C-alpha cells in the first residue's frame, strides 16, 4: 500500500498545469498538463523554451543513479541519499528504484514533503527540538506502524526538549535516535567527546519516548579534512558504536545503525565501515551522499571519491543552464540573461561550455569565455579577442554545487543528448 501511495503521489505531478510559475517553459504550453507537455517531446532549442532555462541530462541522471547503486552494493552499504539536494519526489522515486534504503532529510519540513509522497524510511540528519514538528511526527508515527524514522541527538538538553514535546503529544511509539558524533573542535553540530556521547545516550535511555538505535555523523565537517583525518574520525565513530554495544545499549534492537557519508569521502566511509567489528546485533551501515544524483561541473567534480578510485565508477555532470547573449557593449565583454536567480554561485562561478549560434544553430566549444561575476539576472562574461560571440547566441553553462542549483527552479526539463525533452522534474523548495 505504501508503494501504491508513493506511485500515485508522484504520478499526480504529471497532472499539474503549466503556467507562468515555471520559468523557461514554452509560453505556448500554457494550460497543458506537465504530462501532456512531456508527451510532445519538444526540442529544448526549437520547441519554444525561453532563456534562461535549466535542463538535466537524461543520460547523466540514469548513469549516476546506477553508479551509486553499484558502489553501495559492492561495499555492503545501505543507501539513504540526502534528499535536500534536489527536493524532487520523482528523483526520490528513481533513487528508491535503484536500491536506496530510504531518503535523508535535513529539517522537519522536508520530512513532511517526503511523507506526502509516501517515503517510508527517513533519516533526519539533525536534532529536532521544535515542539510543533515533534507533535506532527508523533502523530505520523502512531498512524503508520510501517513508517521508519531516525533522527540525530547531540545534547542532553535536546533530549529533554524532545521528550517533553513527545510526552505532551501523547506519543505511543518511541522516536528512534542516533547519537551524533561531531567532526571535532570547530566543526558543525555533534557531540564533541565520547564521554559526552555517553551522557546523551544515558539521557535517551531515561526517557520513554526515545529509543537509541545507533551512532552517526558527517565526516565532511572534520576540520582540514584529508584521507588520514577523515578515516581517524570514522574510526572514532565505529569505536563509539562498539563501545555502546559492549555497554548493552543496543540489547533490545533488531539492528544497530551506523551512518555517515557525504559526497566527498564515501570511499573512506566504505573502507572504515568494512573494518567495523562484529556487534551483538546486525549493523545497518548507512551511507547518505546526495549530490551524486546530478553531480556538477565544479566543486564535486574535483572532490568526488571516484577521482581516487576510478576503477569503481564515475559520475557525470547532469546540469546545463542555457542562457542567451543579450548584450555585447564592449569588445571583451558580454552579458547573458542568467544570474544569481538562476545559477549556483556560492562555491564557483558557472562555467561556459558550449555556444549555440543564433544564425545557424551550430554548436562549438565556449573557448575564450569566462564568467567573472553574476548580477541578479545577468552573467558578466569576459570574451577573448579571437572568440566570435553575438547577441542572440545561446551559451551552455556548467554549474557548481547541485544543492543551490535545484533550489532555483520549480520545474526542470529532462533532455536527451539531442535536446529532446522527455520529462520534467518538480522540486519543492
């Protein structure tokens, strides 16, 4: 039944009407449903789309989904990709179809979105101390015995607040929690010392509303991360799990959860989790990488662990933002009609990759073009002396940081390599 609900909720997205809310889509598609527009298989370049328009590569998406499914399976890892990257239920559905155990969330609002689309296993990589959110969560858990939910705890005070809110809500099912081990001094969230971890675990045990099911953390927050530091922290995490197990903290469980894994060090996670000694209960080794689904042309292109272990796979950048040249006011200067409202810019500037001529539709590499700055609705482009570029030409931009690319677009065309648009991805930021 849960799968049926999920399928129906995702299918319903195809019945949404196309209108002015969705930038870049063809004005001539006004009033069509998303499904009807997809069935027309319009060309991204000649089908009436307006610029700027962000597109996802159909081939790259499928490649990346398969790559991480294979990697996780090869290393005996369960996979709960971080859904905050895309907040796109259609992609969640595909991730689950490619073997994902569940989907990771960052905040309770995202959990509500996931539940609206029938996600049955959710890992919340954060501590929840919002009473209203905990009241909703208690009701959701009580209403659906098959709903599996796990959240971080990282303080005794947080445990107290969670317990009070869940008691107030009359929760009948305990909320499963994992103690979050912090990456070190100066890192983001998480308990700093093993002694403090034990105190948090003791606080959980003293409640009737929470159940300790394991340990977790995020190795990407290790200060000055490198292979040695990251693996040292991961061994602290697995040692903490073993210590908790030896202390009898997991006696009433069917399995122990040990979780880590962003998009930059999942090879280290795989290595160290493979060293985890046998515990008294089976272990769910849960990886949570999220950016892989679209990958990128900047930050993660440089950081992906597949650079270190190329024999185990590779990821392909799936995003391309197409913009048009709207001004050539000076010989070495051009302006595109895409800016901060359209492109990720928090890590790297967009990277010009292709030029599509407005005169004859031929394409050529965007050699000699560099995005030097972004305004709200303009990209500032430096143009080399020997680079032909005219007003009206389309320029394809590669983007860095998937998380801040998805969140600028509510409906994203999925295009095949020849530009044929076969689907549209709805986001919920």
